[in-house]
C-alpha cells in the first residue's frame, strides 16, 4: 500500500542553525503535501503545504521543496529558535481521495 | 480554517465500557475524519465520517468497535466500544474545509483505559 517515509526520527540543532526533514512517498499520483507541527500535548497544526505543480514554497523561515521525479519532499527551517522544538509530520495525498498518508514524525530539538 | 472542538478533552475509563467522543465545527465542512495517535506515534486514520451515510473505515478498523455518526455538516461522534487498555490513545477529529484539501485538527481526546 501507499506509505510515506520520514527522516530523521530525531534531530537536534543549535539555535540559529538550519534544520532539514525529508520525506519520500510511494504513490506517484500524490499531488498535495502538507507539513504539520505538533507541540507536546497539542493538536497538529498546519505550517506549510505544497502542491505538485510547484517545486518550492517559502513562508518566512520555513520552506518546502518537492522533487516529483524522485518522489520526495523536504521541510527546511532556517534560523531555528527554541519555540521550533516540536514533532513535525509530513503527509501526502491524492486529489479526490481526501486521505492523508502521514510520515512517522521527526522530533526536533533546538538547543539554546 | 475552522474552529474545531472536541468533548471530552480527556477521560479515564474501565475496560469493557464505551466512550463517545464528540467533534463540533463552527462552519460547514465537506469531510470529517477520525484519527488515532498512540503515544509517541504518528497519526493513523480510523475512518471518514460521511454525512447521512455509513462511515468509510480503514483497514484494521471496524464499525462494531468504532461506530461513527455524522448527522449534519458540522458534527460527528466516534464511539470506542468495549474498551481495553490497548485503546488508550489520543483520538483526533479533523475536517477539510470546502475544496481546500487541507485538513485541520481538533484538540484531541486523551483516553486512558484501565
């Protein structure tokens, strides 16, 4: 069945450094890729998303890149801050199915 | 986006009992979903709640264990039936706003089964 692999499972960076999280999907028909941030005890919150007709999208310190040929997409966080510490989930879905396949999550720790 | 509430926010239940979780949205939405998130794990889709018809369940989840209702476009319930300690988890509803493809999550219900 379809799946999404996410790496790394944990990531520690110094404050101010960049963090990169990578996901690979198996369903070549996937065309929508959201990223969620989940702080401890909180709900997952959408932070950025990208559709398959776009190769890159930025929102301030956050960017997502998509390589359709290789079937992978990545989250980039620049100038990390302690409040970026959380678990990040990628997901992939195909238009019309409304169904998300989630990655396994990455626990990001930003060290002050 | 949408404002989503869930009740209860947490509960402690005895094995063999059932718990019904409510999900309310402040606007009409096309799709509503129920997920389970076990401690330290990712999100697993239980089912899609269909308005006016039976829910669509994912592999490994059955209606007898997780009956779902969706009487209108803004409300859904998930019942966890005949609970065992393995059902201890966080249960989240999510909604897709009209044709946006983006899902927004409720605050979750933290369930502990003793």
